[in-house]
C-alpha cells in the first residue's frame, strides 16, 4: 500500500512501489490531466509539481514521492496557478492542448520563484516542454501577462 498526498488529499493506493507516478495518477486515480508523451522525461506532457517543483511523472515512482505534496493540473489552486491559467485562456495558448497541463505547471513554478522573468528566463525554464503545435510564442506571452497580473495584483481570485 502506497500513501500519496495528491491535490491536498491523502490517497492510499494498492500499487507496486515501482509503478510510475503517471500511471498511478491516470489509471488508478482517474486524474487524466497529466499526459503520456515520451516516457523518458523529455517532453513535459506528464509534468506534475512535487513539493512545488515541476517533475516528470513518467519517470518517478510512487515510492519516490510517497509522503510528498503532489499537485496535478486538476489540483492547481494557488493564486499564481489560477492567474497562469487565466493568462493561458486570454492569450489563447492551446491549439491541440496535449502538452498544456505540463506547460501550465512549469510556468506556475517559474512565476512562483521569479514573478517577473525575462524572455531568456522564460525560454530557459520552459525549454523542456515540447509542443507539436509550436505555441511557444503564445506561451511566452501568457507568462508575461500572468507576471503583469501578479505584479499589479490583478487576476483571478484577487
């Protein structure tokens, strides 16, 4: 039995300790926001936050994150997270949307550490997220918009 703290709730899962977190989220808990993209932690579609740090859930096991705070896109409720999601909508970032939950979680982690990033800092932080639709410019614009909303004290839930 593995105890995971996911989106503010403790979940006891009857799974093998070496099961990838992604499969536990999707197949056991029905949290489908994190996607399987590559299986080797290169695309970012499976990104979740573990202790507020973006991590690739396809390569970490449930035993590695037992007892740690895990946030998926379904549980992203921080002020910064809500504002990032608002900016994503306002900038019409998604095309197909497959990679967007990972991108949003990565952008949220960036803005929580650096509330006013430069283009270079955004590019560096988001470089591990692959988007087949090529929405990188809209991602950058949305991150800048979210940063501006945060600085001005505006946005969702303010």
